[in-house]
C-alpha cells in the first residue's frame, strides 16, 4: 500500500464543533456543569484577562528564571493569584497545588486543585501564540474535574469524571487510528533534565520513520488536548510536573483514551514519565518506549 493510500484510509476528524471566540461561561448549554467546573471556568476567564493584558502590553512584562531554561513571568504569578482567589472564595477548605506557589508536591484524599496558570510559559514569553490555562480538581487522589483553556483560540476543553470530554460544549473523542504508520504524535522536548536526551532523540528518530509525524507545540496541556480531541493520536514525554498533566489526562480518559507511566502503571502525575493516546496508539507508544529507552530510565 502506498503512503497516499495510507492517508486516504484515515477517517477525517470532525472539527465542525470547534467554535469561535464566544464567552462560554455564560452560555446556557453549560448549566448542567458542577459548581466545581463552573468555578474553574470563572477562574480561567479571569486568568485569560490577565494573560491577555500582558500579551498586549509586553513592555510591562518582566521575565525571570526559576532554574535552567525554566521561565517565569509576571503574568504567570498574577494569573495564578487570580485563579486561587476565585477558587478559595467558592471552596475555602480545598487544598491548592499550583506551579508558581507550591511549597510541596503531594496529594491527600482531600479536594485538591492542581493549577498551571500558563502552560507554555516559554511560548508566551517569546510571543509564540500557543499557551494554556490548566486547572484540575482531584479528590481521593483521582482526577474529578478538568479545564484547559487554549487562550489564543479560545478553545475550552472540559471534563468531569464519568461525564465525557468536551470542547466548547461539544463532545470530543480520541481518534480511531489503529496503525502507527497513520498516526500523528505530539511531544515536548526536555529543557531541564537532559540526562535522558540522547535516548529520547533515538525514540524521536524512530517515530519519524514509523509514524506520519511528530509535533512539538510547546505546551503539554495543549498536547493532551490535541489527543483528546482526535487531532493527534498519541503523546509521550518525560520531565513533566503534576500541573502539566493533571487536567489533560482526565480529558483523554473521558474521551476514550489511555494514560500511563512508562511502566504501564498510574504513576504519571508525579512520576515524570507519561504516554497517552487512543488505545491502539498508546500500546504502540508503550512498546516502542520500552524497546528503545534503557530500562534504567523507565522511572524517574
């Protein structure tokens, strides 16, 4: 079979549900959402206002370094403060685990909000228009609510446990691609922990040969949204933090996909190793990661 025949056999993803820049939080079709998700919407809207202000007034944007290649901007801190304020007003007893203010990274059984005010800070700092607000609520150490807002496209990805995944109010599903040579993958490149970079590039090279391509948008939250909505078929990365994956992974699960660490288990929130995709492509990713990445790197 030729490559053109491969492409022709792939079913197109229906994207007619992806709407334009409407203000979604007041739309009547969202009146069945829980108070938790509605609160996440209000928080994300406020964060978007802050981010947009700094995007449009870049002379006022100070950029600093938290560590090697790890940027922080005033917009990150200000957006996070607004998100936390809105959550605490509605749920004062809930715990918070947020990127710019977390003093420790752990979960209890209590309701815990896991927040990344700007996922894709390096993109934002450089004016690359792909970055997200990511908000998740976990309880009993399981994801219950997820919201990711891709700011520039005004795409609102939401999920609640057992209720499916949604994009701007319309149901989304992972793709049904079951052949790796028809799959489009998405990933991120390590920028802090470079110990694994050579083996990771070997994996990347293999996927260049074995799939239809690999994309690197620069926001793990958005990467997971691409998989949940069927635009991409699989995702893999290492070195991520809980706030990078806490919301997007629930989206993928509720969209019919699979999420695991590189041992096939559930230690992906804090384990810094993740593979996700529709069931068939997740199996392919898991197999190739284990074949190419040395065993000593399967866990952090």
